[in-house]
C-alpha cells in the first residue's frame, strides 16, 4: 500500500496541474461559442477580426470588411471582443474605472509627455537605409548549336537494307 501512495499523489498532482485547467478552458470556450450572437465583434482562432452577421447551426458568418463576409466554423471563434465591455455597467465611463483603481491613465500620459523632448530638442530625422547598388545581370549564356540528327537504329545505309 505504501508503494501506491506516491503514484496516487502523482496522479492527483497531474490532475490539478494539467487536466482540470484544460477542462475549464474547454468549458469557457464552449460557453463563448454558445453565447455568440449576431452583432458581436469577434476574433477567430486565425486572428481575423470581424462582426457576426449570421449564425446558422455550427457555421457563423463574419463580416471582416464592408461587403466582405466569410463563413467560419462556430468553434473557430476564439474571442468575443465586446465581452470585456459586458463586464462594465452601461452608464459607467472610463473615468469611473480610473476612480475605482485610484489612478488615472490620463495622469500617466501627462507624466510621459512632460519627459518627452520638445521639437527644438529632438534630433534630426535619420534617413532610411542607404540605397544599395544592384549588380548588373550576368551576361547571356552562349548559344549551343543543335546536335546533328541521327537516324534511328536499324534505318539507313549501315543497316544492310536496301535504301
């Protein structure tokens, strides 16, 4: 029995570290897929952003540009872009969120602007990569004269047939 104890502990550790988090991710993705509806901004697992225009069973139509609609498998939806906005209350602004955090993003950008050099202190712009010399093309290969045609074997004066 004492020999099985390390094996049981190892299995419990593997379950806690690997299996359970993977099951949670699968449940979360399944919930995401089921919650996808027309009008949602989504990102596919391939990294393509678009807006859901139709949901037909396991196929979702995603408009990726005005007038350009592509159909993808429902399981290919990797993320809902407006899911983060659902977490906030409808009347809440980003200033309210800053107040909750106790700091302001505007304060951070103002501090960064104070340390930035003004136009008089800025170094002159650097030219992009210097132009490179393109080598001339190699000279054309000399023409090789075609080989003389030889008659097929068994035909001609050396075959012994009257010609």
